[in-house]
């Protein structure tokens, strides 16, 4: 028996589309101002939508920010999938991974700044913690897919568990984000060099 696909009610589809529009519009303001300095009114003022429309679809700033970041991270976590699938050697995968990290450091710096800002804010605001932890786990899984494939191609096994591996790579990336924002012209090159040296060391 073939599967049956139920139609999505038009009102639901329209609501989801509008929420996606609002989230995309909010990301630019959030990336520029950060979590603490951004309100729903501020987001509305920097978007094509009125404050009333924004508030209709999202009850609070936290709900909108989490929705926006979650949607962005859905795309982010697939950024390296082609390199994982297509690379024929550990060296090729390591090179493509480090190059892609530098690309996103330059191209998506506002979003990365917002993510680290939000993760820090979650230490103080309990309402953020569950969602931030869930998003963080998807990033951890992304890194683990890369490292385990690297190990497979190298004929080895990962030397550390999933959280430790993620913390090591994420630590280098967060350091590079700060350096880039501080105007360091070598931030990208340093990140690529450090990651290229770290990944082989993650193997047992």
C-alpha cells in the first residue's frame, strides 16, 4: 500500500510561511545588535512588518530568536554533508572541512556571533536553556559525522567521545569568530591551519 500524503491546511501553510519570513527578517537585526539589545519592536522597525504582526506570530523575543536560530542551524548542519559523502581520502575531507569553516566564518559572521551570544545568555536565562542545548546537540552531531568519516577514511578510530571532539573544534571556531570580529586579518588562515592540525590528532 502506498503512503498517503495529507494536504497541509492553507491557513497552517500561510502561518508557517509568515513565521519563516519574520525569522529571516529578524536574523539581520539580531546579528547586528545581539540578544540583549534586541526587542520585538526593534525587529519590527528593521523589517517590512509592523510590531503588531511580529507579536501576533511570536509571543516573545525568546520564541522568535529561538525559531530563527533553529531554522538557520537546520541549513548550517548540512553545510559539510557533500564533503563527507564525496571525499575519497582523509586528507581531502580534512582540507574541505577546514576550507568550509573559513568560508562560513567570513560569510555568516553575524549569525555565528548571535549563536555564541545566545549560548552565553542561556547560562543566565532558564527559558533559553532547553532550546539552546537542543541546537547545540545538532552541531555536535554534525562535527561527529565529519570526524567519524575522517577516521574511517584514515583507517582509525576517534580518540575522544562526541562531546569532547565537538568542544575542541567549537573552541577553535569560537576563538576565530572573536578574532575576526576584532579585525584580525589572519583569523581565517589561522583557523584553517589549526583545524587542519587538530583533526588528525583526534584519531586514536
